[in-house]
C-alpha cells in the first residue's frame, strides 16, 4: 500500500481559485441578502450554482481580566431558539472597515468598548451554499460605553452574561450551545491562550479571503 503524503502545518492552507464565470444573475432580491446564480467553467465543463450573496459579518469575543467571555442570548427565528452567542453583526454599512464594524457591534449589543483588539479567527459559515465570511476579533481591556444603546425587535430582550472561558468550552464540547461564531471563537481563544496568544493577528490585518469587506 502506498504511503499517504504527510501534510505539514505550512502546507495546510486553503487555495484561492477563481473560475471563468460566464453568466451571473440575482434570482432573489431579499431585504438583507440575495440569492445569486452563477454559471462557470470548471474542468472543461459548465456548472450552474445558486448561493446566498452575503455581505459578510464580524463577531467579537470579549474577554475580561478574569478570563470570562461576554455572552449574549437572543432569539433567532430560522432555528426557533434563543441561543447563546458572542456579539456579531453584518458588514452592511458601505465603506465601513471590519474593525470599525466590530467596535460598533460590541457597543450596540453589549454597551461595551475595548482598549485592545486582535484578529482571533476567520471562517466561512457554509461554503457550499453561501459566500458569507466571518472574522472574529478578540477584544480585551473592556469597559462600559458612556451611553446605553437603544435596542428593538429580537435585540430588545438580549440577556448578557460573563462566563469563564473554560466553562464555555465545556458547554461547546457537551453540545449545549450551537452558535458557530461562539464555537469557533471560544475554541480558538482557548488554544490561543495555551499558546501564549502568539498567533493573534493585528487588528487591522488584511482580509483577502473576503474581498467584499472594506479595507480588506
């Protein structure tokens, strides 16, 4: 039996690839995001795919001096749950840089600001059906904002809780929480903490995997 090739850490990286798109159209124009249909050439034949055309988003893992994570609970209608999350929001303001969006979301959803920011992680939520990309920031040296932000709709009854990082990780591993930004964020934070935070990215790190983002 032939030996399997060993993939080293340096070689394990997603590859950007842009096929020739021969046709594209918006088949559904939604209030927040659209559905797009692309026709493209791949391996000498033509493929048609439909996907959610998404502006992208940012999320914030806020960590206090006691290694507690800021969690919020709010209602999410598509899944009929009030789930625990970390503050997050769409990149839906034209020209707004991802870091500025993260600061805005932390203030709007939790009435907090932070003195120290780093990039913690990035991921695609569902790469087979959506181009949504999310960047997770680590926010530390956290303090209250001068004023509380008015909230409505699903955000009107947001529940806020500070939970030790290790306890949140335990809830993830026990499958008690399901939000992807929360899961990716806390697992990344735990590993990053064990490595002395050596792999954090600069707050203004370019984001080439999400070209829709301003300042990417």
